[in-house]
């Protein structure tokens, strides 16, 4: 997960066009967390990094998709306000984004 956070941070520091984030990108990260390939405890850091980046734009075909990904990034990056991020949390978001 640290590599994903590093890549996200580097993306924001380079000039150029926006980087687009869509539902399939988020589901890929969540699947890797749920399977144990990535440490789910680091998911809030990744979501926070992505959420705060100016160059990352959510690319969804409708407003509902944009709202859902924005909600995901906000909630997961703020476990102190919502809930501790666990594998069950990741699975629930996978189901919600499906």
C-alpha cells in the first residue's frame, strides 16, 4: 500500500493533465485489501492521499457514481469520524461499488 500512496503523491507533484479515478480503480484496491495482498490498515492513508490531491478527478458516467466515490474517499480517509477500516469495511464498500 505504501507504494500506492507514494505513486499517488508523485502524481500530484508532476505537471500535466488530470489523473482520473473511477470505480474500477477503487474496486481493484479494495479487492487487494480484502484478499490480504495489501494491508487494509493503510487504506485510510491511501484514500486520504487520493482525496486531497488536486490533479485527481473522479471519472464516472453519472453524478451518483461521483458522489459514491467521493463518499468512499471521505469516509475511509476519516476512520475517526466513521468507523475503523477493516477487511469487513473493505468488503462492504466492494459490495456498494458493485
